C-alpha cells in the first residue's frame, strides 16, 4: 500500500470512528447521553477522546485478529 493510500485509509478510519463515537453519544431524539467518564471527573472533551481511543483499540485488535485468521487460512490452503 502506498503512503497516499495509507493516509486516506487512516482518514477514513478516523472519520468512521468519529461517526461511531457521535452516534454512541446521542440518542435518537438528538440529546446527548451522559458519559461514564464525566462521572470520573473528566471533561466532556477528555471523555470523548477516551471513548474514541477505546473504539480505535477495538478496531485495531479486530483487524489484527482478522489478519491472523487470513494468514492461518492461507497457510492451510497452501
């Protein structure tokens, strides 16, 4: 993958995480949900960052797991 493709891929992932984080914070009527991190004394901005970090970690772990599965399947087929 070229550097430009990696940059666009990263931007797509970042945009997707922002979208998921926004949807998770909002109810159908558009009111914001209280975030558990704000109860721990974090500001809304810090809580949002923590949530996005958590989502990014889950996504990357899933990507690694999928890649390991793909490699394992590829080796078994060979």
